[in-house]
């Protein structure tokens, strides 16, 4: 009888994998939001992009709760 080298029904990913996937998606969302919507005046765009890149999840959370609302209020998007 022919047997596949892997199980046909793959198990659902564990909670840690789902949390990691959600964190990665959130990080990418904040990085693209900063790169596309942050005004290019001064060094704000570069500074926030570097913070989000080098301190991945913590930098994205800081940007989301502190900088993004200020930018939305000032610029409108």
C-alpha cells in the first residue's frame, strides 16, 4: 500500500503560532502605515521607521498608541 510521507489532515496551528502570526501582521501593518502616511518633513518618518524596524513589536505598539493618533489628528490620515 502506498503511504504519504506526511499526514493528510494537518493539525491546526497552536496558540503560540497564531499569536506570532498576529504580531507579525500587526508589525507589518504599522511599518507600512508609517512608511506611507507619516509626513516626510523633518526626520519623523525615518525615526519611526527605524524604531519599528529595530524594536519590532514594542516599537509598533508605541507607534500605534502614541504617534499614530497624533498624526491622524494633525494630518487627517
